[in-house]
């Protein structure tokens, strides 16, 4: 029965929050930052320029950073 309790602690929500508390806090802060910036922004990339909501540009930046971080953390070590 003690093993059952230990197993729940290792795989429960509390363990997940305890292990990833810093990224969760960063995600909440970034979400607040995104949704408090609703005005329009001009985005330029190479020869293209377009207007988009600032929160969308910030969200795209977050997604690009997450993808780059994921690939950097999952590359093979030779």
C-alpha cells in the first residue's frame, strides 16, 4: 500500500508542478504579457512587411523559441 502512495506522488500533478514550476511560472507571465499587448505591430522579414496584432507576433516568437529549445535539447550526442 505504501508503494501505491509513492507511485501517485511520483506521477501526480504535484510532482509535475514541483518538477516544472519555473517553466510554468514563465508561461503564465508570458501569457499575461501577450494578452496585455493587443495593439497592432508592423513585422518585417527580409523583403516582406505586414501588420499583425502584437500578441500574435509575441506568440510566434515564443513558439519559435520553444521549437529551437526542444531541438537543442533532443539532439543526438555522438
